[in-house]
C-alpha cells in the first residue's frame, strides 16, 4: 500500500449493514438543526459534522424516529424501547468514513448517530403521526395554509444597489413602506439589523407596528433570501437569551416572521415556549403562538402546548385573553370546560392584530374559541 494511503468506506447502518445515503436538511428549519436520514431497515440517523454535539444529535435522532413527537420521545428508555449506534470519522463533505481523523491535512471528526425503535413503538409512532395528520387536516380545512407568497421579482442586475442607513430605514418604517424596505433589503441585508434596532422603542404601539412590518418584509424577502431571514431569527433568539439586555419587540417579531412563512420557519416556533414563564414575555409568547395558530394550528399542536393550559385561569386578564385566543385557534378540546367558564368574564384587554390595537374582552374571546371548537366537531362528523 502506498505510504499515507487512507482506507475509506461508504457509511453503513450499524443495524443492518446496508449503505446509507447522505443526510439531508430537515423539511422545516429548526434551531441547532442537524441533517437527517433514514435507512431501509427503519433506523433513523443524524449527522454531527464536528463531533462536539453528539448529545444534541442523539436527541434529534430519537425525535426524528418518533415522527417529531417530542412527548413520546422523552418517554422512551434506551435498550428497552430503542437501540443506538454510531459511526465515527465521518466526513460530511465527501460522504465517506475514514480510518483516521485527518485527510489531506483536514480534520475529520464527524459522527453519524443511529436510532432504531423496537417494532411496537415504531408502529405506535406511525399511528400517532397518522392521528395527528387527521386532526391537522380537520383544522386546516378551516384555516388552509395556502398563502405562500409569490416569488419576489428579480431586480435589474445592472441597477445601482442601494445602501441601507438608519435614517432611511426609520423613515420607511414610519410610513410602513413595505415595498421600499423589501427593495432595500434585497440590496443590503443590513436593512434587517436597522429594523431590529427600531424594536427597542418605549412606545408599545410602535413596537407592535414595527414587528408586523418586519414580518411582512421577511415574508417577501424569504422568497429570494430565506437564509437571511433564518439568520435573523437566530440572532433574535440569542438576543432574547441575553439576561443583560432588554428584548422589547423581539418575541413579537419572531412570531410575526414565523406566522408569515410558517412553511419554512415553523420549526422555530417551539423555542418560543422557553420564554413563557417570564412575566415580561409571557403575553408575547402567547400572542406569537396564537398568531401562528390562525393559519397553521398543526404546527402549534406539534409543540409542547400543554404547558400553556394553566394560563387560561391566570389572574391577569391580558394573559387569560391571549391564552383563550391561542387555545381556541388550535381547537384545544382538552380545556373546553375551562373556556366555557370564561364566557362571563367581562375583563377588558387589548390584543394587537396586524400591528393595530383591538379592544376586546375575555368573554368575547372565549365565545369565539367555543364557536371554533364546535365547528371543528361538525367537520369531524
């Protein structure tokens, strides 16, 4: 053998020995996502190209094996409910497994992590997925998610591209010039950063209006530059996690962006729930999930939404109202009796729709939620 020659093999499934294909991006973008794949034997696998996030890749593989049913995934026991395996020294770039960790001076430390459920659980996961799809179909008959925006027209490549600056962006935002902001963002992605800075406004009404406009700008921008919008969502979530900084307007904007293009960014919705317990962000989380639920209740129901049930009896009217708005839109029959109790709750609150304040009461929201629940029951008959 020639000096320095490498033994390389195509990746294989540790359970059945068959060659496996290159892992692919999941259908919906998620925070800290991994590429995933499936073997013909039923095993699922994820790829950690660095080898430093194997724990997270393991969780992703288990959840993927459960058809993204997190509740089921967290109940499983290793060895009893599923088997695991891993292939080390995997090079994502070439889709090869090497004998050593260095190839042509380049470090190779990727890991393919495999999970295979036992037969009974695989059947259960498939049945739960089928039942979920049936309920989602019933919900989406009322709220069809068919509003994907048309591709933004290509701009003249010979034009002189514009440069974004704070003053220009602020003026466009004040006039809600969505067309102008989309044009500017296509030329200069710093436009998104300047809009984000405008969210830090002490005027609550301006924050909600800005969040709505940002969602509409990202809706159109995503048809040409979906990665730029995804990066913006990541930055916003990181800013929300910074305990030393205020996150005025961020959660509202995240909700607006996800709701505007749930077909691409629906996977980001789950991470909103991390902020549900903080008094300063609880209402914004409920609003964001409720706004998404108006068009894609199936995405909200795919999250651990049960954790939001206690808010329906919260002492603050604004929390109760937003919780009822959300749970009605996802047809949460689990709390129908609790919603009925609120039909006499005349406490007032303001909810922002399309960036504009709408004055209502908890009772009105409860009646709307019950009407939606009853319509869903009729559809199922």
